[in-house]
C-alpha cells in the first residue's frame, strides 16, 4: 500500500513540476526576464519529452484534470510572444506579424485535424483480418502515414522553435530570429495542411468504406460453425493463444473473433481465419448465423456483444484451471456451459457456490497439453533443470501472497544459483508480472540481473544449450519450457495444474505461512507438491531429493493428475472435439 501511495505521489509531482515550468515561463515572458524564461522554457520542452517517454501516467493525469497538451502548447507560444513584446521595440506591422505567424499555425492545425477526422470517417478501419482474402477493395484515398500522424493538435509542436527564437530576439533586440523560426514552422504546417486538404478533396463523394461489407460477404460464404471469441486487451492475449491449436484441430470450420487492434497484432501465429472488429456497433451488426458454438477464453465486459446472439451455444473454456478465485468467477453463470479440465474444476465451482449449475459443467481435460512429455517418456541429455514460473501480483493491493515473486523470488533464485552440483534455471514469469505493482516489477528486474550475473541469457528465444534462461517473450511457450524441466517451482496458479500432466515433481510456494494440512486442503492442486515456506529453507533438500530420483510424491502426482485433468485414457483433444460436435448438431 505504501509503495502504491508513493508511486501516485510521484506521478502527481512530476505533472505539477511540468505545469509549474509553464507558469514560470509565462510570467517571465510577460515581465521580460530572459534568463528565467530560457530556463523555464528548456524545462518545459524537456519535461514534455520526459513525461511522454518515462512517465505516461503523469501525462494522463494532466489530461484528466483538464490541463491538456493543447493548452500547454498555447501557453508556451503565448509566453514566447510576450517575451518578444516586452524586450524588443516593434512597429505596428511587426506586432501584427508577431501575433499572426503562430496563430496561423494553430488555424491550419485545427482545420487539418478536422479534415483528417473526416477522411478517417469516410473509410474507417472498421475491421482487421488475417488468413482471409477479401478481394480487391476500393477505398477512399488517405494521406501519407507521416502526415496523418501529425495532423491536428500535434502540428503546433513545430512552434517549439519559437522558444529559443524568442530568447535570441530578446538578447539581440531584433525580431528577425522570431520571424525566421515562425516562418519555418508556418511553412511546414502549410505543407502538411495542403496534403491533408488535397486528400480530402480527392475523396469527396466516395461514400462509406467497403471493408465491413466485404467481411460479411466472407462470413456468408465461409459459414464458420465455431468461433473463438476474445475481447480482452493485448496484455491478456496469451489467454486466447492457448486455444488456437485445439481450435485449429477441430473438424468444424472455425474463426477467431477479436475486439482489440492491439490484441490482434499480438495474437500468436495460427492457420485460423482471424477477424477483429473493435467497435461494438459494427460487431453487433455482423450476421453470425452459421456459428453454432462460441468459445470464451476470458470474462470481460465486451463479451456481451457476442452473448446477445441467441442462435449459438456460449461456452466458457477459460485460460487454465487453478485454485485462485478467478477460476470460479460468478460471471461464468451467464454462459450456457462451463468446460473444465477434470473433477477438480467441477468441485471447485460447487464449493464456490457462485450460481453455476453442476449440469452446465463439462469435463473435457486440457487439449493444450498434448505436446507435454510425460515423465520417463523421453530420453534426455541435459543438466537437471528447474523452472521457476511465478504468477503475477493480482488485482488486490492487500494480497501480498498472490505471488511468491515479491516475498520469496530473490531467495528462490539465489538458492537455485547456489546449488551444488549446478542446476540449470529457467525463469518464466507470468506475462502480467509488474503490470500493476511497482514492487513486483522491481523484484523481477533484480531477479533478471541475478541470472545475468550468473552468466544466464536474459532474452532467451530458444531453450537450446545449458545456460540459465530468462523467458519473457511469447516464445518459447510455457509448455515448451515444461518439456525441459525436471522440477517446477510455482504458485497457486494454472501453471501447476498444467504441469501435473508431465507427472514430474513440483513445488508450490507458501509465502503466507499456512500450516501444511490447511494449505493442501485450501489449494487442492498442491496435494502432490513439495511446499516451500517463505524463508526457502527446504529448497536445497527438495532439489537433492528430486534430483536423486528417490521421489516420495510420485504416486500422489499420478492420482492428482486424474483428479485435475481427467482419466489418462481419455484423449482430451478427442473429448474437446466430441463436445464441439454435440453442440453443433
């Protein structure tokens, strides 16, 4: 809590300092204090860059309180004009030009921004597609990307040249430097404005863009029966990625439907056709009558735009079974069915009593785990490898035990790096690690530095070799890491449930210090785990026992695998296909 409060104060302080620099600049300009104006102007210009580069939350805060970027730019230009007026003797004509030049830049920027918006509305980027041929599309002309990027309120940034020009004019008692800088800004602005204006004129009368009708025509001809729907942000796209391969393997025609441009860009490679329609009204106007089953990997508000379709079965497949509260979200009762891996998932909903009927739960196993090697199924020639895969910090400020990383991460990594004989460490944190907690982010960075100092590869894209690895990208995937792992260390998360497929030994962190019986009772996925207390005192012994092959938890893991993932003889991909076929008929 203290760290969060300190972070918020820092965000506000940086924004306040930027605003103060503009106020000082304005007063100094009016009073003719050249040196003060120069210092404040430099602080304002560099401060804008620093906030955009290193403190976006500060810039966002200024926008929320009404101190928009456009207002700050107007203040800068006004301060520059005031300094010249205060320090340079001007004729009437020169005064008029002094005011007209920066004002002209603003006028052009306003009109170019309006025309740019009109161009976008003529031919909106209403959808994005992958693995789909929409044929030739006749669209309204667009300006060059660089011109479109600066049209509107970004154009007055060119007036930043007026700040040093005003100082030079004041020092020399000559308005010429100001007119030269203003002329350069005006000329550049005029060129961009002309490009935008000509593009707008060329596209008059072309009507609405053809993209959405082309997408609808493709849907009508392809007639998909299964839709994998994902409406989450880019940072959560891993949740959809894990269902791509099972959906590809279906006999029914399938499509991926998405709602975020950023998530669309981050979606893993797939052979499936992918359609992204960001706007709710556009998505709800699509005709999806051929779809019989919609699969949902995450509970998000925009799911409602798909759930409103009455002619299909809506199935929540989630993004991994775990003992965390997120695995029994009350939102789940809005779906026709909830598919879980095994009996553990069914009982988890029963204990939570969140309104999901037992008759609506279907056990299908985990079709994603087909590629995870079972213990003893392959011959390996590698160092004894430990995978440390902590979950992220979660949404609650008052839950320090959600992840082991904050309280135990450095001790775990130091302990593994010190084990003799040497073990190989693979560190793969949750994709959201550090996204909410600065403390978690700081610990993550220190862990990465520890592994780097030990000769590890801190930007690993391959699992080959014997070096310690930090894996934070989309590849290698988690399941690929499983196949290189002899011992997993993780938290109460779906990583544990999935790793049980391998029947290899695993450790679950107990940072809260719960008694062992209570911990195993509250978190059933830990029934076959070695438990690791906050001081990590058991770590060396656990590594020694599991490395020696004299593992007393082997039979417990075999029983737990059936409980978590279903009977070993039931092929989960076949089960997935059977349930899809049932709903499609």
